[in-house]
């Protein structure tokens, strides 16, 4: 639904021909998932499918059929890469495992994404980012607030960074093939990517570090990265990592130039000893003004900060537009809309303009004719 398609869409952005093989009738479940999960944003557009499947071609094949499998084998025989995140047992059953595909095309890069890896007692378990990435990595344990969750992590927010790892493995495999002339299997998992994203804290555990007891906000270990409510009900977020440099400019910016000279807060040791009092002082000060006031003052002071954006602000962010992070897409049904771009650039290699994700089976006839099928044979495959 997301992990493998998100790796493939980056290839499509840079001009690769990406053929998406989908089952009949339903297609990729992500075509309708936003309608099936209560709580997701309501829309006539399959927005989840759109962002990960632009610039692709859709071919419908029922791979349980011998004729359809033979058609897939013809496509695979000329492909550079095959990407899948089917579960391991399904790959074996459908003869889509690496050895079967390699027998058809020894030069292919076979890219596999799994929930829990290919080895161990959990290799065959179903896995989504909500469990394999966020929960098993320890991230959720650290972030879980005292009051409990109001909602889960955003849809696909662990799949997309994992898709970047899959893309990186594909490009590494292609580079290796350039050197050796041989194809290979590359793989990643949600479990591995969750661990990598939280690698610093996991390394602390592996090094035998002593973890601190969780504390509520008012008694937090440090004031530097808390959320501070303003008088117009917005949240100010800072990341004051270099307090030796930023402490006095920050105090001046919030009109509290008394704090650096206060013996309770004059240096880092004093601030640690009096952290609850300092958090209270800063919180009360920030609560007196609207967010726009503090953004301007902290910008002038060059202190790292931001407002906690809502989705409207995150989508209309001028900085994202200036860096082609949000780009236009002319959709045949929905008109001129915008979409999220893949997250890097390569000088001298322009991305294709974003085109709408394909309709289910839109390119079945076009692709199969390229591989020698006539109208009668294509009609039979479609009927099947």
C-alpha cells in the first residue's frame, strides 16, 4: 500500500518506467483505504494512493492464473527492478520469490520490503508501520504521554522513511550490477527502519546507559524543547540545543533579561537545579502574547523555533513551495491540485512533472501489446 509504492514513485519521478501490477476488481487497497479507515480525512480523491503512484502505469493481472503469471514473467524478463512488499508465504505461493524471479532474469534487482525481516519466528507475521516501526522501535514508548494517546501516528509516516531505505537499497543494487554485471536481492523491513530511526536511544541501551525516569511537563528535565502555549491558543516549539550561545538572546527576545542575572538561572547547573521554576517562568511569559509576536522576536534573536503547524499551514508552507517540496499536479478529474514531492534533488537530473496516479488497469493493453500479446489474448486475460 505505501512502503514499496513509495520507493517506486521516486524512480518514476526521475523518469523510470514503473509498471504497477495490481489484482483485478480491488486493485491496490490504498485506492480506497481512506474510505475504509474511520478517522482518516474525508475526500472523494484517493489521496493516499495519489501521492505514492503518480507517473506510473497500472496493469491488472490475476497472478493466481497461469496465463497472467506468464504475462508477468514476460515483463519481468526485461525489467531492471522488481519491487514487492508481499508477505513471504504469498511470494512463495505465487512464485514471486527471489529464486523464481532470478531464474527468469538473472540481472534483475529484486527489492523486498517486509514487516519484521526475513528470518526469525516473526518473519511471516503481518506488519504495518504502526506496530513494526513505531511500537517495536521504542519511539512510542518514549513519546507516550502520561495522559495517553489522543490519536495514533499519521497514516504512512513510518512507511515513507522505510520506502526511502528501500529506494536506497535499489540504487545500491543497480550500482553493484554496473560493477559486476549480476543482479541481486536487496531488502529492508519496517522493523529495521524503526530501529534505525531511533538508533541513538537504542545505542544508549546497548551501551548500558542509565535511562531517566519519565517526568510530566512541569517537571521536565529541560526547558529547551517543550511546547509553550501562547495567548491565541497556539503552540510555540523551540530547539535551543546550544544554550551557552542562545540563552541570553532568548531571554532578551522574550523580554526577560532578568533571567540571565538571576542566580537560579545564571548557568546550566543552576537551571538544572531549578528547572520546574524556570519552566513555569517561561510558560507564564510566553502565554502573554500571540504566536506571531514570538515568531518575530525569536527570528530576530536567531533562536531555533517554530509554530506547531496544523495541516493547512503545513501544506501551504512558503518554504516548502520555494524548495519544490510541494509541487503542482494537473489531475484529469480534480483539476489543478498540489502534491508532495520526493525529498531530494540531483543536479543535472530533472524530475518529471507530477502526473496523476493511473486508473486501475489503465495501461494493461498498452503494456501487454509491447510484450507481444494480441487483442484476443489480452481480452482473455481481462476476462479471466
